[in-house]
């Protein structure tokens, strides 16, 4: 019995290739019943001609064909400008050949007589895969032409490696761990993985673990029942339920308390949880992408990240380089941000003066891409038209752009002291406004408080406390 026909029309064209008229027309009718547009070919040569003119998303071909067999057809299809997804149909006596075809790029195979339910599922997966392949090819073209990969910008070696891992991670449902300094674009990486995956049309839910008090993080993640605690006046769904069938992005995972990390580990292992105050087990299908601004192994050693949770999350690890490690990308990023804020703020800035570009190139960018974006936004608003000059750049950027002089022997400053000095400078420039200072430094407010305690920095009594 064939599966029930869907009410909606499928997107994507299917080419059925078989030299037996009855087999060919039977498969074409079946596929057409599911709403796909169908073309047919009686030979491999005819199939190649139709692929060049009709551009089907999927080729469903018999493995045994006269003159040109299915394996040869597969090889020739891979050489076309827009290679389709290939599904092989084979008799039981040639299954080994079909498996060999998969090693050479076929998506999957079916044995005769064709199981209609399996065929329908494979067609849906094939169309989805073809769509994702087109998106990846478009992004690769965009990277060659404009230096951008979706919303990520950069052509440096470090970013090329990031793009490679994004493509690999997107084809899986396994967890991903992204790490890099604050402001490097970890959420953009998570969104790009989601957009290139088969969950792209499902929810993408993001949560910053550092921004939520420890007393509320469990409720934010898992939800709560009415009366679970004081103030819980109604049932509330948590992020895992909101992200069901989609992707959940957990930023600053190392800032989560240890007990919540243990509960998160259980959800990743069991795909189920209980709401706070609830008894029922809730099943979910969620792909988790976690991020931290710490080196994961160092966070484990410091007891900030559970070792068992790390190994569960660390199926795909993507490290984002700091902006100072990829300064060759700064001109691309500047142009991208100028274009963005011209559109957003109705400005007509054409670019930057050579002196302004040199100033930005010499600056150390402790806040990374986020800080560069903020600096360009400010400059576009101030400039309005023409070119951005040094007069449109903030003082802290200009003051830090003097070329470094060689240090005399024995004058190296420890990193700890440099970081402390940078925090003090940020507090001074923001009149002790910790929220603004954290934004300037490209770190979370909670991280700033941790560093203030670590370095024994006390706020000035006359300053406004935030």
C-alpha cells in the first residue's frame, strides 16, 4: 500500500530513469502522487540531457541500464554544473553495486520491489539535502566574491577553518561546542550551523547563561509548573520545550552553576527532563550548541565546566580566532559594517580615510568584532556622508594606536597586570559604569564582576554603581 498522499505540493523535480517502460511509468506515477514534478528517461544518455535542461533536484535511477549503467551515470552527473542528488534502484542480486555507488556519491539505494514508504522518506530527505547543498554552494560563492559566509565575514586562514567546521557540523545533529573571546561572533556561528542544517525551518532559541541568576537558570531551561516556587503563578515553558525539533544555543555555558550543568548533561543523554515542580518526563528533540569565552580545558581545570558535560558537548569543537589574530579581515569587516549602518541609519558614508584605516589596524581590539562593529556604527552616525576620518573614532582607539616600542630587557608586564590595567581604564572611561565597561571590554557583566573580585578592584564611592 502506498503512503497517503500529502495535500501540499512538493518543491523539487524528480527524474526517474529506467529502461523498462512499466517500471519507469509506475515509479513516475507514484512519485507524482506525492506532489513532486516528475520527468522520465529511458537511458543514461537521455537522463544526462534532461539534467542539463530540466535541472532536477533528485535522479531516481535503476542501477542496471543498457549502454550506460547507473554507476557510470552517477559519475557523469557529478561532472555537471548542478549535480543532483542520486537515489539508486537495484535488484537484490546487485545490492553490493548499489553500496559501491553510495561510496561514489549516491545518497542511498532501494531494492526491488520498491518500498513506497521508504521511497517517500528518502525523497523528502534528498530534496532537503539538495536544498542545503545549494545553500552551502551559494555561501562558498559568496565567500569567494565578497569574503562573507552568511553573516560571518572574513577570508583569513582562521576563518576558513571555522567555515569548514560549520559545514561539517551542519550535516549532523550532534552537539557543538564553540569557544573564543567575547565579541568574536559565537552566536553567529551557532545560527549559521542551524541555518545550514535540516532544522533550518525549526526554532532557534538562544540563552545567555551568564545573564540569568543562578536561582532562575533551571526554570529558564526546563520551565516550571504553577506553584513550583514563590511567584510561579502559572505554568511556564522553558528553552528546551521552546526549541523542540530545533536548535538551542547556550552561551557562556561555563558560567552555569555545577548542579544545573549536571541536569543539562542528563537532558543531553536522555532527551527528556522534568519541569521545576513537575513530575512528568517531557521528551524533546533538541540540537544543542554551547559556547564559552574560556578555553574549555582551562575551564574544566578551574572547576567551571564539568568534565562529563564537556565530553558530551565536544563532538564538534569550533574555535573562533580573536580579531587581533586575523587583522587581514578588518578591511572586509569595516566595509560590511559601513554598508549595514548606511542602510540602517540612512547615511551615505563611502568608506574610511587611510589614516582612519591605519588607526583601526594598529588598535588591539580587546572587544573583537563586536567592538569594531560598535566603533564603525558610531563613526557612520557621526560622519553621515563622505569618508570616516580619525575625528570620528573614539579616544580609546586613537590613544591605543601608537606603534609599540621594543621593551627593554626585564620590562615585560605580566598578562594579569595588563588585564587589570585594561579593566581600570574601561571603568575610568565609562565613569565607573560597569555595564558599559563590560560592553567596551567585550565581556559579560558577570564576567566583569568576577574579574573585579579576582583583581581586588573596588568601585569608587562617588561612582554610579550598575
